[in-house]
C-alpha cells in the first residue's frame, strides 16, 4: 500500500485507478476496499486530493496567471474542470477575491 501511495505522490495525483491496478496487479475493487479501510476514502478521491495539493502548491509558488494552460499541465481536462475541483477542495474558485490574499493580486 505504501508503494502505491508513494507512486501517486510521485506522479502528483496524475495516475488512473486502472494504471494502478495494472502496475500492482490488484483488482480495482480490491484497491478501493484497501483504500477505504486504511485511509477512509477511495483511491480516486485520494488521487484528486493529491493532484489538487500539487496544483495549489504550484500556483502559490508560480502565480495564478494563465490558468487554462496550467490546468492542463496539472492533469485537468480544462479550466472549468480545474475550477470545479478547486472549489470542491477550497470552497473558492481560483479567481475569487479572497484568494488574492494568497497571491497578492486583485481581480
């Protein structure tokens, strides 16, 4: 399990459940049970959390400009997908005024 978590972390959450199942020769249902029992949530949710963490960390370091290009680089389908995930995990969109507190720009 630690190897799987380590790989998810090293790929910054950009790893599908199918890829994990094939790499570690484990049934996706078994993988889901393992994650639910040990971490309390599914492997999909874990990869989403890790991907958001790395995306947010990068945005803090490099700024929130050109979000559509950055969203693709983080592994999101498009900026709308990124905005939805961002709001789910932070309760704000990346362009909300309250977020300017973190990166010192105004809307």
